[in-house]
C-alpha cells in the first residue's frame, strides 16, 4: 500500500513514523515544504510522548540530546486567581504517593475550605519546586522541546526507517469517481499515486478542510483567545522541570525552559489589544531581552470528521483549541495510535474497496469529537477564576459559557455546583480525558469554591500532618534536573 503524508512538522513526522512502525511493509512518502517552516519556538509535551518513544525504540537520552529538551512534570499557573496565588497541575495523580487514598477527598475538602490549593498535597509539586525530577514512572513526566530540533531529529529517524521525504508543496488532489484520493500533485508537477493519505497540512487544512469540506465545530464561544505571540528568551540556567503559565491582562503567557533558551509567548484576545500592545505587556513581564518570533491568529475548533474516505487528518489540520495544557501533541499521538491500532486494521479488512458509508470511520470520528469536547471543557474551566481586574476577566463568565446542553457524559455547571455544595465525589468528574486529580487541581487553584464551611480542628491537624509527610518524603528525593541534563551531555561526549 502507498501512503502519502501531506505536510511535515511534528504531526507529519509522528504520523509517518507510527504508520511505518505498525505497517512496515507500506510504502510511505512524506511531502513537506521547507519554505513553509515550523510553527512555534518551543513545545511542551505530555507523557504520551513516552509511549511514542517506546514504539520507536528511542531512548530518553537520545531524545533529550537531539531536541534541546528538558524534563516536564507539569505546569505552574501564576496569577490565575485574584489573590495571585500560584498553583501546580502535575501529570501524576497528586495523591499517588498517599498511603491511604481514601483520605484524599477529606484532605482536599480541608484544602479548599482553607482557601488553599492542593500543591502541599502533591509530591511532584515539591520535587519540581526544588528543581528535582523523578523519572521512575513514564506516565508522570514529559519534556519541553525545541520544535525545530524535534522535527529535524524525527526526519532523520524517518529516513532511517525507510520513509521517503519530498521537499515540495501539494497544489492539487486527484480523486476517483467515488471521492477517494488516488494521487496528489506537487508544485514541481510531480504526481504521487496513493492508496491512503494522512493530512498533516497544519493550519492550511488542505484536504480534510478544503478538499473534503468537513464540517467545522467552533469553540470560539468557549475559549476567548484568538491570537498568539511567540517569542524567545535567553536561558538563565534555572532549569525548573515545569512550564510556566502566567495569567496577564487579556490572556496568559507561556514560558518553556529549553537547554539553550526559553520559548515563551502571549495567548491573547485580539478584541482587546493588538500585537504591539501584547508585545509591550510581555516585555513588562520578561524584559527587553525578549525576541519576537511570530504573531499568529487562530480560531479554536475542530472538524467533526477527521477521517473521510481514504484520508485521515491529524494535528492542526483537524483541530486546535489553544496552547494551554499542551493538548495538541497529546491529541495528535493519541489519535494516530488509536487510529492505527484499533480502527485502521478493520478498515483494511472490510472497507478497502467499499465505496459506501463506513461504520468504522463513523465510530472513530465520534470518539474524536468526544475527546475534543472533553479537552475544551477543561480548558474552558481555566478561565473561570475570581479575577476581575480587566474587562477580559470580568466579562468571561458572561461572554463564554458551555451550551445549555450536556456535552458527552459531562456537565461542567453541575460539576461546579456539586463542588460548591461540598459534595466531594470524584464520580462527578467526567469525561476520562482529564483525571479527577486534574479537575481538583484546577478547581482549588483557581479558587472556584464559594460555600465555605467551618472545619473540625482535628481535620485540620490531620491535614497538616499529611502535608508534612509529603514534604518530608519529597526531600528524600534529590535527583537534580540540571545535574541530570549535564550527565547526558557528559556521557555523549565520552562516547
């Protein structure tokens, strides 16, 4: 079978490599243009990257050495609540190290009624705050990477694995009488025949969007940001193992530590400020050493049918919510793995020549929509804070709200209502895209709680005792992040 991957970047490389991994006999060609370039000065990843590295037999050391990567245990949110209290959202369940997990909801209740976040309950917060790392569980860490170095590295791996890479640009798609794509035509007038196409054309959305005209589901009623200003900052050798997400006047900024520099930027609402004003506000935060790379506009949303006929879309070509929580690459790896392992083999067996509507594709597309809605509901909740210092924050709850219908298996207003009534039941937290731990970190960190209760003194004593135990346990772990990175470099030099 001949497979053509349209577009490169992170999505194209990951898609091509996973396809080759699970279907090694296929002839896979990736067509991307070096003139288009790569969006973004840095990337924050999620633990899904570790499964990808395992599939490709890429070691952590090799990955870090080639991508300028640092370790990431989560995100440190700053200034998202009116009090300015920072809070941490880690990849692990914050109660992972607890001896008695049945007590966690009790401790959580005490924390929010003390107007505290749950950082003190989180082992990974404490080690990260000390610039230490724990790589014992691949589900609890990820990486920050230089997006450009990442693509260069993945293209080298792709070439070694027999994937053909063409530097050109798709200008035309040829379909047969049933609407299936049988060839793509490039700017250099080359024709590439194919049996299957992966659309990784990014924001251009060449095939799923422009060719097949899939229906677009906008999330602009849920998420306020419309612009992104991407920048660089010099490295100051702090090497903390988390992303910083700082709420600003009209959105928020990210700061991603790489080995050689920071990637940073401002995600903002273009209805309030322009690019120049966003840059000035960002310079107030980071100083004059800020180097502006790119300003880009986007519309949050997704295509309802990322798999049409013999074309499967992945990455920005099918969806984008916003940069917070690094969901783009998470969904990219998740979608591609699910597609290749659970759906595509069935498609090959019973639908390779079937020209009618395909239930297998419908099932995947429905699952894709549910995941997108699950992501959007969590990202939407980040903006539900008690900040009122600008019109952006003050008006958010009036301008942006979930529809008056339940999203799949989830009702955010009902979730918030139950928590504000002190009903601490994690069974109310759905869908499974985000764990109860993630929702609890967000809820406590953004200080959404309103109906405070008087705590029993013994509850507070037990809470403080547990906090001390977590802190003491974290202090026993002293694997320093900077030392770890230097050791990889030293080992490389000694080879």
